[in-house]
C-alpha cells in the first residue's frame, strides 16, 4: 500500500474514468492509490473501475445506492483513507478538469504544508474553455468567500487538493453536511481556523472532457449561504 491516495467521486463518468485511471497510474508510476466512489452511475462507471481492478492492485471502489452528492462522497473517502493509514489524501474531479501530472507536484508541496490547494486564480486566471459567464461567477464567488470568511485563499472553491491526515483527523467529519462548492469552502475554513498551514499552487483548469456538468442553482445558493454560516459560527466560537 502507498502512503498517498487520490479520491475521485463519480456519477456517469464512464468515458472519462476509462482514461483517467491509467493516466494517473502512468504519471505517478503507480505510487499513489486510487479510490473511486461511485453514486450508482447508470452508465456503468463502476463496471469500468472493476475491470481496472483486475489489472492493478492499487485501485479501490466504493459504490453507493444512489446519487448522494460530492461532499458526502469525499467524507466517506476521507474516512476510508484515515482508517487505512494513508498520510496524504488527495481529491480530484473525474472529468479531466484536473491534470493527473500535477499529483506529483501536490505531494512535493505537502511536505511543507498541511493542506495544498490547486489554485485557478493565484497569480492570474488559468481556466480554459469556460464561458465568460461561468468564469465571472467563479471569480466573484471566490472574492466573496475571501472577504466574508477572511481566509487568505484565492481559490476556495477549487476541488483539486491534498490533505495531511492530521488535518482530517482534527475535523469532525461526521458534522460535514455540505456538498458542491460549499463543501470545498467548509473544509478549507475548518483547516484555516484550526491554524493548519494552507498553501496554494497554480494549476491549469480545463473544462470537462466529456459528460455534463453537475453545476446547479442549488449548489450556488448553498455556497453563498455557507460562507455566512461559517463566519458567524466562528465568531460565536461554535465552529471548532
């Protein structure tokens, strides 16, 4: 078993995951384990993962009975990683918006940080193939989050990250209820108020290779509400 694992939630990502798994293995030389958490994808994503499991011994699969959301998937993945003794826990999207070759860079920087965030906005904008409306929404959301929460983070909603196990052990994962962008903000904020070392490294974000985005108005409103909730609870010393 390796000391690092990358967690990838999936829902209808059969085409992407069939390329992503061998790409991760090749670009990390098999030194990172892979955990796929599939929400009962009707397109057979889990079956593709099972085929890869016959070829590689560093791939794990968790299947869930229905579509339950990104945040709950990551929480289950974090619990799996802690239970199985991993020191470094990465998370990334299944849609090829995150480049597998960057994993080695995350593992390099995590030696001197507690949480490494792959940033689309630190030092400039590095987002490809997004319409201007979505790019504007993302930039505004991150500025809004930075102002309200006080976190010195340029990309608080990004989903390409690496945690030291100590960070996840210090957070009560059973109390995490958010999904989507709100989940990313909540995890960052809890690491921030516990004074863990947070680093951002620049990445290039490319819009999904295939399939449909999971973005919705519900996800946007949840994130907008979450920043105020976190700020208020921290001021009241409730959030620890």
